[in-house]
C-alpha cells in the first residue's frame, strides 16, 4: 500500500467522525416534482457574520451542504467535488474550511457527497467516472437554479479524483463554469489508479466482475465498470475545451504534482499554478502544522474572489 492510500485511510477515519456530527442535521427532502426546487431547505445559522449552512437533497439521491454568506443580492458560488472514497467535508475538514473562507469573500458554496459515499444514496461499489460526472452535472444545475445565486458566476473546485471530475465538467459545460480550481488533481486515470490500487485489483475485477481491497479499516469493493470507466476520459482534451480561468494547486512532495503545470499548458484560458513546497497529497492537513492547508484554502478563496467578481 503506497503512501497516498495510507493518507486516505487517515482521511476516511476523520470523515467518519464528521459524518456522525452531520447526522444530527435534518435533510430536507425535495418536493415531488420533475425538477429540484429552486430554494434550499430551511437554514441553520452557523455563526460568523450571518453565514448559514444548510443540508440539502440536490436530486438523484445526492446530499450536499450549502454555505451561504449574508447578502441580499445574488452572489457567486462554488461547487466542491471531493476525492476518491472521500466525502463532502473532505480530509481535515478542508472543504468545510474552504466554504467558510469563500463565505468571507461573499461567495456561496455547495459541497456534495457523490452517490455511494457520505450521506448520498447508492453503493460505493457502483462508482464509475461517468456516474460521478453525472452527479456533478446534477449538482451544478441545482446550484445555478437557486434564487440567491448568480448563475453566470459559478465556479468549480475539485480535489484529487474530484479534480478530474471537475475538469470534465468544465470541458463539457464551459458556458456554465465561470472558474475552475483543482487541488492535487489526477491526470491519467488508468496510470494513477494502477499505481494507487495495484494492477492486481484491475485484473481481479476483469476476471471476476468485481474486486476487493482491504484498506485496514474496511474493505472496498469496486466493480469492473469502475476500472473500465477509467479508460474513457481524456482530461487534457477536456481542459483544452474550457476557455475560462483555471488554477492548479499541488503539494511539492505529491507524486501527482507534475500534472499542475501540464494542465496549465493544456488550458485554453488564463491559468495559474501554485506548488506548495514540502506539502504532500493532502497538504499535511492531519498534522499539527496547518500552514500548507491554510495556504491552499486562502489561495483558493482569493482566486475565486478574483475570477467570479462582477
């Protein structure tokens, strides 16, 4: 098991505690209709400067959290897409913390659990790349429908595999994504997951229809459809289709850090790259030193504030 999988084990344990805390919140179901309501569920005040946080049913069994700044006019927003086997608050609560940082800039956000993870419906073993892209499309449409959101100023943030999903989303819906930021993004899905999960898991899924891996605290099951789906998307081609502003952030010690410059070169719009010296795939967020994680969060909020302004 390589270093990045071990880090995700720690991440998953922390996220389990976060989900237990979230279970105290009531998920507000959508009305029985063909399209999701344009209004979020009843709000819960979270404290600072009138910021509110609401757990919502986005549609198609997808659960998310909307963080909304105090504002009377329609505000910009960011859709947050988590990484592989993670959930909507992300490791070390990085997405929850990013939502707070965005709210201070007057930017709302929606962070979701992909189906099969967190509080959303479905089984993790049914995960595919196409399924996660579909979830992201559902969430993007939901966010843009909200009355307090300016639909022309919606950005997308993706972490690790979520960065790949965000890139596909932006490439396929360039007119609906006003800004794109990725953290520790994947670049070559087959190569990256072969290195993470091992060729043996690919081979087992091909032979038996599904494969198992003991991650130390649970066994993950993935069907052959997941491994097949990795071969489909060309993330660099999708990046080239997106004309909007793009930023890639990566840790200097992350084996995926080389993708940051490669995506910036592939981008057809204005791009920025931030390499955090000495940081790993998750920016040492589970350590006592939060400086790398704070750098990432602050840079992300500043980038969206700049690119989503009127």
